[in-house]
C-alpha cells in the first residue's frame, strides 16, 4: 500500500503535499551532469512537459498548511505555477 493511501485510510488528520520535480536537481543532484555535459534535461514525461518547483516553494506551502486552518484532508500538487 502506498504511503498516502495508508495515511488516508488511517483516519488521522493529514495534509498531503505532492511536489513535482525540484529546481535543485539541476545544481545539486543527479541532473547536474546531463545539464553541464550534454545540455539536456532528461525527464520521464515522453513528449509532455513537466514543471519544476523550488524547495523553498514546497516549504512555503507546508508552512501555510501547518499554520492555518482548512487544510486537513487536502492534497496539494505543488508545481511552482500559481493557479
């Protein structure tokens, strides 16, 4: 059972954040070599596009969810794009 499914089934109060790819992957992690050496960004999206989000933005959403009312039982896709 996936963790979000188990959490929802548990009945515990929860808020789930689902961030997309991270900007930091370009400078700090596994995408660095591809970007620097091959000038490509490999992502498993086929011909589709995927948004990248900064970890500071994920943290801001988490702070808002933890410090204000109305977020219990919600799932937020954190994409870095405002809606």
